[in-house]
C-alpha cells in the first residue's frame, strides 16, 4: 500500500472508531429534554481541564467569535451544566465554570465511551493493547501543541 493510501486508510479507521464510540453518547437519557452536541461536549471537557475560562478564551480555543461562544454558554447555563461568575482578579471579567451537573455529565458520557470501546479493545491481546496505545501515544506526540507551528 502506498504512503498516501496508508494514511487515508488510517484516517478512515480512526473515523470509524470515533463514529462507533460517539453513536448516541450525547443523549442524556429518556427523562432529559436536551441533547449534548459535539461542540458542547468539547466546551465541557475544556472547562474541566481549564476551569474558570472567559468567553474570549473559550472562543479562541474553538476558533469562533465571542458572540457565538456566548450563545453556546447560554445554552449550557440553561440546562444547568455551566455558569458564569465574576473573575477573581478582574471584577469586570466573567468566567465560565462547570456546575456539579456538568461534571457529572462528563463522567457519565466518558463512562459510556469506555464501555463502547471496552469489548472491541478486549479482543486484542494485552501485548497488542500496549502496542496500540504506545504507537498512538507516539503519533500524537509528533503533532504540534496548540499555539505552536
């Protein structure tokens, strides 16, 4: 297989895995009146790793306008997953944080991701699992970090 074809095949496999893992994962259950979108999921996860970010910082991270991010945060606030508060260093700044429900939602969805991956992953031998994880870790290490070129 040629180099380009190998990369194309690899990309297709990653997309297939991602599609299977994500399938229905953002549905919060039959008692909920909302669904988490992929972008909302990215915002929630980013806020968990980087608590107390401003609208501008979140907008920069997702490469959208601040007004667009503000609307996205409005929706997350409406369903009780995030909230805005006054910044600690600048009283004019409004920072966005996760609610307890937002944190619980992340844990629930991540648990379902792991559950969706578990059976196929267990089909690999322990050595194959270590090799796969090691190679993917090595590959991701070659990507530039955010802000680097």
